[in-house]
C-alpha cells in the first residue's frame, strides 16, 4: 500500500518537479454528485446513481456513524481533493522520515449526515536516472522498488539529476455531504 501511495503521489508530482530550489505544490479537486438509489442495511451498502445513470455500490463501514439516517433519494456530493508538495533535497540536507498519518474524520453535526476525511503521506525517492529522449525519470522508493515514469515535458526535468532525493508529501481529503 505504501508503495502504491508513493507511486500515485509521484505521478501527480512529476509535472511540478522542475521547481527544484523550493517546494512546489500542485492540487486538483474532483466533485461527483449522485443520488442514493438503494440501501442494504444488513450489508451496510449504498448504491448511488449519477446524472448519467451510472451506478456504484459502496460499503459503509462502522465509521459511518449516521448510516441509518440515509434514505433512498438523498442527494450526495463527494468532493475529493489531492495535493502534492515536492521538494528536491540539497546534498547533505536531512530527509524527513516516511510517514502516513491515520485518517482524520470530522463529522457533520447538522440535520443531514456528512463528513470530511483527510490523510497525509510523506516519502522520499532517490532519482536513479533521467532519460531526456523519452522523457522519463527512474526512481527508487523507500522500500527499495525501482519505478520509471514518463514526464509530459522534458523541461520539467531541468535541474534534476541522478542521486537527487525528492521528498513528496501527498495529502488527500474527501468531503461528503448529503442534501
């Protein structure tokens, strides 16, 4: 799981890695609106239907405290935000230890259920190689795996070289509100 999070964060981070002298940040938000189409109280599952008629069923674990207040026909908005902060460490600069915070959950106290869930992951990768012809970068993750990724613009790799350590902090948040 930790490797997957590092790879996801790296994929999001690559377009901003060129700002090597100072930390760089990039974020994106995705909003999905859906209607509750069915609820299975025994299985704690909820089936959602979006405006295009697509269905998705999710499991609502015990952390969903107000599950019994949900009703078929409720309109639900999911807002997912991810941000990445990338910093190329200078030689000899201390590196932050890898960490993954436990998810923080803030529950709504209003008339309808809702919550915001946030989590942050920090890891450092070692640049193993840069191929400006592709362009691509090969890195070694903290758990020793080597992964290569294409970069959309080779100019983004300027100032980065094999042997550089890149610290990646990936923060994600999901806000769920019921109308």
